[in-house]
């Protein structure tokens, strides 16, 4: 599949980051959809089958870990890359995220350039 | 020999005289009653002489008979007195047999039996009370040792009457003054600060039992400590109570944690302001030059990066503060798992198996909270998922320890886990107000349900280094340390000449011994080892010891080395005399020195110390001389011989500290023997020592 038309789903409850990421990812040529919480995120993920999901950890209701676990429990989602975003930076959380099936883990504050580079890497692989 | 005849003899004479006198009187009366011609007839009759003889014989027999009757009763009194003396003073089990008539003997023996019984009962009671007291003392000592706070109890004049091991550790140091019973607290801290705090304390209402003064005080070797003074008035005791703690973060120039956090927040706000300023400029002046725009954008970039750092720093400080509020203990992996296994088994109502893959690990964990967390999950798994046959597994995962709770049954659905995570972990009695995730985070770790069909949950826990050796407080081997002596309250210290009036059993002494390169200080022989131990109020303080080798440039004589076994190689890392003698002088300052053949050791100390400006002019008691005072005829005055005679076990002979300890033990045992000879005070002992002829030997 052409890298440039890859679909990315951004799941985060903070509008600022959603706005920024949507803008930047669209500029980089991806098709972007968004969700404001875990439940909406799961629905959209199943409906749209994105190639990569940017998943915030700290969300009310279902948190990012739960969403990740649930997605990974679904064999149809096996090819979807999941990148977790969070302000917490401890090793243990990263280990947890990766253990639950995430492909990568990025801590806030992050440089969006670096994020997009990482996204490109993961989609190319 | 007394000129007065014994009572027995007197009684015998008296009886004889009585009998003779009465017979004579009877004979005389009879003679006088007879008519003159009867008298003449009797005199002429030869049978009258025989009659007279018979009469005399009968009289003698009567006298003897009377004597036999009387004698037991006469002699009885001194015998009884003697027997009763024996009974009372040396042998309560003595019983009378023939010293008195049977009834009297029975009565006295009954009294003796009663006396012996009561004596025994009193002794038992004393022994019980002493044991009880000793038991309470041991308990007090054990409690003191368990206190983590450093504690000192001082008399009004600053003498230390009680301290505990944390105090000794906190205040010890290479250049630090010594902590010890009878030493002055003013030698540990700056006098002015202590006096100031005591003044403030005095201002409090004497009835106010909460009165306390807190301060930061300086030790004499320049450290800062938090101190809390409170008054101590208990019966005859009058003084103050001092607790000490490290002053964390109060090192010079370093701000307190709260101040640090405030500083970081202020800094963050400053940087945020710069960002906002730049943004406002960009918005208000959309037509500004590109270069200027670039500068503002760069400012936003940089300042916000710094802002990020500030907040990361703030989080670190918060984490550190949390560590203090909710401390984790270091615990060996095996112990930790064993504890958890028991607690979980109770909740799971069945055995829990254990697999510890990394038994040598040490963890930092709150075992109580973790046990509660595991029990919670196990109980939920049992009731909601019908899980059973639990297993605990401990392994490694990168830099953490991984603790897994496994079971047979279905794994936890993610939604369910989220629910569980958010509930407080223990309900009802003893509720822990923490959730699973909070407990996991407190351990710097996380917890989550395992994936890929494995039914279980994992906790990541931080690893710790195996605890290093805590700096051991030096101890004389095998003795129970003594950390308090309240008798010091009653004995005021004496200075100068007054000190000679101090009783020997109330002295504060330093028993010491040295090992040297050879026997001739004048020829340049030097000290290569010093050992010392403190004796206070007749008690040897096993935890107040001084022991060190001393480096020297002088070669060690082979004969000396054969005795003490110290070679030049062993002295390679030892401090020099310049470094060590001042410390030793501080160890034994204001005490009486105690040594065996002290003239020898003292000659080295004064020679080497004098060169360094140290004055070893304390009075010195010599156990060699004191032994000679008591047993002038004896010729065995070697340390071992005297020790054996007094029942002191000699271990570690020919090490400086070992010999010092033996000297101290000998001294303590000599004290009652000297007192029995009338040598009670220091002055008496010094005088007596000088008079013995050994003192004539001079070691120059």
C-alpha cells in the first residue's frame, strides 16, 4: 500500500494535540481521522481499519492501555501499528505499553517532527 | 593469757568450796553438840578415824556428784554463745547436739531452722528482684537499640547519662569527638548553642510537659544536625533529653525540598511568560520582519523546552517527597515472595505455589501494600472468573523485577481490569485507601493483565542493591553494651585535687595498653598499637573502645614482634602518631588512666605526645602496683597471673585492646579488695601505689 495514502487514527481527549497532529499529519500526506475518547476510538478503529493509531494513554473512561489491549485481542487488528503517547515517562510504563501490544511509546512533550519521522518508519516497515 | 580463770574453773572451785564448807560446818556443829566425854571417847576410839575418812570420802563423792550435775549447765552458756554465733554468722544450717540439754537444744534448733528458712527466703527474694531488675535493664537496652532516632540524656551540667547506638553512629567520625557515658555534651557541640537552647527551655512553664525547643546545631567537626531539647525531671533526675537527626538538605547553601519546589515553579512561570510574550508579539505585529519573527519563534521554542525541563525537575522533587511519605523497604526476593505466598493463600483459600527465578535479588517494596494488592486480585479472580490454582512467579524484566500472579482459568478482560484498577484495595476493617494502580505506581512500576492467553497479572517492582554492611559500632567481643548509667546523676565530677577524693568505684577511667617497636623509649622505640576501653562507675563499657595500629618509621624489634605479632607490613595503612595520638588524647581526656605496668606505656605516650604538644598528665593507676599493694609477698605480678588469681578470663592476649580489657577487668575486681584494706579513694590508691617497692623501677 502506498505510504502516502496510509490512514492514521488519532485518539486523544485533549483538543489541542488532536488539532495539531491532524494538521501536521495531513500536511505530511496521510489520511487522518480522530476520536476524543477510548470508546469512540475503538469504534472508529474497527470501522475504518487504520494503518496506524496514535493512542493517548491518559483518557477518562477507557484508558489507552485498555484500548490497546482490546484492539490486540482482535486478530483482524494484528497489522495495525499502535503508538502510545503519554506525559508519563517512566520505564515501567513503557514496558507495560509494549507488553500490552503497542509498537512504540512516545512521551510528551514530543517534537512533532520526531513523531512524524517515527510514524513514517513504522509504516514503511 | 587471761588471768581470770574460765567460768568452768570458777564454778568447779565454788562447788568444791561449798561442799567442803558445809561439811566442816556440819562436823563442827556435831562436835560442839557432843558432850565433852563423848568427844574424848570419840577421839580415843580408833574407829573414829576410819569414820572420819569414810565421811571425807562420802563428802568427796557428793562433791563429784554435785559437780557432774552442775557442769553441763555451767559450761553450757559459753558453748551456746559460740554455737549461736556460728549459726548466725557463718553456717545457718548448724544444729545443736550436745551443747545443751535436749529440750533446750530442740527449741534452739527449731529457731535455727526457722532462721535458715527466712534467710533463704530473703535471699531468693533478693535474687528474684535482682533478676527482674536485670531483665528490665536488658529490655530497656534492647528498646534503646531499636530506636532509630539518635537520643541523648544529659544531666544539667551536660554530662551524658544515656545514649543509644544511632546517636553513637550519627556523631562518630574521623575527627569527631567521642560519645560516651560521663563525657560532656559540650565536647560534642558548640557550647553557646546548647546553652542558648537550654535557656529557651527554661523559659517554658515547668509544668508544660510538651515544652521542647527545636534548633539546628553544629557539631564540633562542622556538621549540621536537627536537634530537639526537652526537659527531664524525674524523681532525683534533673537534666534534659536531646534527640538528633540528620539535617537533610540543610547543608550549607542547599535549600529545603519545599523551597526547591517553589523555586522550580517560579522558574517555570518565568519561562512560560517569555513564551506568551513572544506569541503576543507575533499576533499583534503580523507584519514584522522575518528575522524578527524568527527570533520570536526561536524564543518560543527554547523557552518552552526549558519549561519542560522545569516540570520534569519538579516531578523528580515530588517523587523524592513521596518516597519519604510512603517509604519502601529493602527486602530479599525470597522473603518477599514467602510473605506474599502466605497472604495470597489466605485470600485464595487454597495453596499458592511459588516460582522464584531470581532468588538472589533484592527489591524495594511495601510488602504490606503489595500483599493487599495481590489478595485483592486473587479474590476477584476467584469470585468473578472462577480462577483457581494460583501461582506466584518472580523473574527479571529489564531493570525491574517482574512479579506474576498466575492462575488456571480465563484471563482478565481489559475492561474488567480497568475497573479493578480503580478500586481501593482493601475494604472494611483496615482499608487501604489506595487503588491497584496507585500501589503499582508507588513502586515506580506498573501492573497489567498478561496477554496472549496466559491467565495472570504482572507487577513490575524496582530492584535494590543488596544492603551493604552497616557501619558496625566497634564492640569489645562478646559483651553486652551498656548505654546508660543513671548513677552519674548523683556523682558530681571533681577537678584537680578534689579528684583525689573520688571513690575508686565512682571513677571514670580509661584502661589502655600499647604495643611498641621495642622496650626502650629513650632509644627511639615507638608505639605501634593502642587499645583503650572506658570504665565508668565500676562498669566496663564494651561499646566505648579505642583501637588502632600506629604507623612508624622505626623498625620493629624481632623480640617485640614475637610477642605481639605486628609486622611492619601490617602498619602500611595505619594512621601516623601525629594523626592518632590527638584522637587518643581526646578519648581519654578528663579520665584517670589505668594500665598494667603503666609507667612503661606512659613513658612512650609522654615522649611521643610531648613532641606533638599533647599532654598526658592525667593521674594513672597501675594494676601492677595495686596488686603489689595487696600481695606484697607474691612474686607473680604478670598480667596473666593476676588475672588468673582474680578469676578474669584472658582472651586476645597481647593485642592492645585485649590487654586493656583484661586490665579493666582486673581493676574492677581489685576495687572491693582494696576497699577492704581501707584504700577507698583515688588519693589513697595513688599513695599506696607509690609506697610499694616496684615503684622504684624507673622506665625513664
